[in-house]
C-alpha cells in the first residue's frame, strides 16, 4: 500500500454504495485516464458531480485497486450531459428521467440555477405543478446547503457525519448557528474533537480570549473526563486543564467557569473534600442516587410472621449446608430493603443468590433479575424459573434527543416488582444506577451482587467501591473458597492474583500458561489454539472458545487477532455470501459484536422485541447481497441489519477485556503480550482470568503478566457518592 498522498479528479459516473447515516460512498469515477473506483466519506455524492479527491491508492483483497479519498472538493454538475445525469439519478426526490430530460431540454446549462433560484419557471414544463416545482427547489437547496456545510467543516478535519447531524437540526441556518458559537460541535450530540473545532472557530475570527472559547474548553474537559470515569472535576483542576487546552491564562478561564456555574451549565458543590464541578445530569444522578440509597439502607421491610420457617424450608429444599457467610447473606436479604453481596470466584455467590431468590419467591414477592450485559442476564436466568433482563431492557431504554438515553420506567412509571436482584454491579455506572433506583417503588427490595476486584464501570463513577467503602449499605463478603472450587486452577489463580501472585505455568487441569514473549509468536499460538489444538485435542468447538486481550492495538491486539482468527476460522469461499460495507466485509459465519446500544433494532426468536446492546455477541447466519441485509443470531435473537446499522457491528473473534466484562465463556484464550503500561494493572488481568468457565489458556509474556499482577494501582476517579452516603 502506498502511503503517499495523491489527487484524483473526475466526474461521478455511478454511486455503487452510499450510507445515508455517515456519508460513506463507493463511487465509479470517469477520469482522464479511464474509470476508477473511489471510496470515502462524501455525503450525497451524485452522478454528474465533479470531484477533486485527495488520498491514496490502496489494493483491497476482494475488490482490487481503489482510491481512498480523505478529502473531497466538489463542483456542481456542468454541461447538459452532467446535469442530466445528476437530475435523472434520483438525487432529487420525485424527479425522474423523463422530467429531467424535459428540464435540460428547456433550460440547458442553466437548469440547476433555475431549480435553485427561479423554481416557478419549471411550471412551464408539462407535468410540473407549482407544488412539485417548490418540492424540487427545497430538495435541491437542502442538498446544496449540506454540501456547502460539509466542505466548510471538512477543511478542518470535521467529519461529514457531523455536518449531516448539524444540518438535520438547523437546516440552512446551520452556518449562522456555527458562527454564533462553533463550540456547540463539541457537545455530545455532535462529538467533534476540541482541537478541530477550535481551529475552525479561530478561522471564523473568534478571538483567543473570547468567553465562548473558554466555555467550550471547560465543558469539553468535563465531558471528556467522564470517559475516564470521573463524575466531577475539582474547580482548580478543571480550570487548569482548560488553560492547558487553550494555551491561555486563568484570567480568561476563571470568569468563564464562574459564568457557566451562574447559568447552571455547570453545578458547583463542596463534596468529598473537593470544590466539585459537575455536569448537571451527573450531579443529579449522584445526589439522587445517594439520597435513595441512604433511605433504603435504614428501611426494614415487613416480613411474614413465619419468615424463620421459610428460611429453613429454603435450606432444606436446596439440600445444602450453607456456609456461615451464605446464611448471613440470606438472613440479611430477609431483613433489609437493600444489601450488597460480594466475593471472588468459588466462594458460593451463585448458590447464595439462588437461596435469596427462593426465599423471596416463597414470601410471595415478585422478583426481577437483571444484569448490565446480555450474557450475564442469561446466566442469571439459569438460577430461577424467572427470566432475567439487561438493565436497559428492564428499564425500557429508548433513544432520546441529542442521542441521549431515556428510560420509560421511572418514578412516574415504576417497575412493578417487589424485589430486584442485580448482578455484575461493578459494571454499573452512576447514571444507570440512578435510573434503576428512580424506577423502584418505595417498598421494593434491591440485592446487588458484585466482585470488587474486577474492573470498574466504563462509565462515570466507582459505584461498587463507593458502596462498600461508605459502610452505609448492609454488606456480606464471601471469602471461603469451597472444596470443589479449590481444585480449579482458574479459581486458585484468581485468588492468587488478588494477593499479587502471577499464575504458574500449569495450574491444575483447567489453566495453562504458554510462555510466548515474542508478540508474533504469541499471535500464531492463539490462532493454533482456537483453530486446531483445542477443538482437536480437548473437544471444544471453535464457537465455544473466546480470545480476549488487554488492548485493541498492536500485534496481539484485538484488531489484528480478529483478522488472523477470521482467516483461520471463517475463510472466504464460494458458498459464503459476503457484503462489503466501507472498509469492512461481513461474511456468513463471522462472529460479531454490537458496539453501542441500539434501542430501535428489532429481533425475533421465541418472542419478538426491540433493542440490541453494547457487548452482545452473535454470529452472522445469512447475507443478502442484493438487499444489503446482514442477519445475525444473538443467542436465538435474530436481527436483520441494513446498511444504516452495520456500523454498529465489529468482529468478535477476539475482544478486549473491557468488552468481555460481564460475560463468561466455556474456554478462554487470553493473549497477554506487548501490553501498554496504562493497562498493566491487576484488576484488568483478574477480570480477564475470571471470564473462563472450564478452560483458560494464557499465551504471552511472563514479565508482562507479573507486572500486571503486582500492580494494584487504581486510577483515581472523582466521585462524591461515598461521601454523600457517609454523610460527609
């Protein structure tokens, strides 16, 4: 592949593919040197349009030589043939080939100018009413406005996807909105990087000391730091970060921050020993969650008079001699409105939860089982006759304005359950917990289960840690490892990791450590294990083996391992249909993962419903190349993906530990090699190890594993929940 930049100029002959959501196109161009294929983000490209592209030539494995466009300069079609190609392409709704021919015959080279500026003249053509003429004008002006907006922003590296969202919200006034405050592009609705927006804003003539610039930097820093897990930032740290971002002084940033606080765009409060600055949604999530949790912690539910005999019936009915900690947990569940159950693998959490469920059901309580991920919910379903749901499905999540999540279940439309049992609480962030608490009726019980040694939530907060350390929530921690679990190398290794001990090369019959310090050798070993050795020697089908890795990038990152594993496990063949989408190819038999919550996707199975969620893993069972539809089976939930939704999918032969959290797999191959220093932490390695149910094979660098196990550093997260719960 040649990395040098080239130019390619030509006229669009045909649009092979166009994604309306993100503007990605595959085009056939007529150039002075013949016909060429160009790919790239060029929204609303149409036949007849003249393009000057900048980019590079690439050779695609399936489709040959292509020009990958990174920038496009566009010209309105000129000349009768180009104008006719444009008008007859269907780009303007309702304008077909016959009408296009009449318009070009009547107005010639001036046809597009007539449509845009003098549409009433179109009515002189047979079959074009005044209403139709205005419709053509409106559609043409919309496309022209979007093109101008796209060209304006793309010069600063801002995605055409941003232009499309901006235009859909503001129409032809979008440019005026940007001139008033270009920093709106850094909001979650548009998600543009600050430096690109700042460069664009300065080009518009906004002064470097303009309050809008400082306000934009402050809000960007607060939003950006939620991705680092922070619920708030201290006043001085926020101001300092904004000064650094702007290369400016506090004389500009300080007044802007005070103004944002005064206007309520940032909420200021002294909490946890800090002068805390919150985004309003996070402030209300944390403060309302703390108030509800404190109230539930001191509440004692009404129990039937025969509660002791019901507990005894649970014990005898399960034919289990509960350990002391397990019995403490069941008694606590009976006597408290809220409780927390923690413990590592092999300590009997599952059996304890089963006992709590049976107790609640014998008390006549209506119980809901929930977890943050689909796989974790499925595991919970196996504990009871009741089915479990993801938290988002339980709360009936939907897409709201500006891509925000709204929950149909809330204080005004609460869940109709007497008890909710929530697993994998470590994965729940403060906003999701607040939404759940808000949807509980005043008397509803809540049992939370979690492992504090796992990674914290991807979203803001350190919920599980704050709940435990506050000392406010009634908690039972199971510590005894049961005899049947003591024989497991996976369980023993997990508890050793918590003590800072790296797994030995062979730890029982279910854990093996293959030393592969060379990343390339480690990658080859991973492929051999998944494609040959484990299926042949241990009888584990490839579809029950999951490769995980700490990172996306690098020779043992998920991106490269996915390419290698796919080639070995699902190579192309004539009997496997495949669909090209942008730079991706979706093939029947591919393992894929949903990478964002999509509340609108419909699925069918034993029942029908909507919603596919971040982290769901499935297999492509069919590809309709004519209709552009990819069908995926997510554990018997069958989902059809149109091209507009395919950007939600990515390969899942190998996934990162963060994506694997909340899931368990029969066999796990854990590639640990060339791990970036920020990811060399104990909680990440522990989380990866505990994803395996029956077999774990670690392939990688012993030194990297040793560093991860010895590093108990936890990245600091600014959160006020612990202090609020403790009353400080």
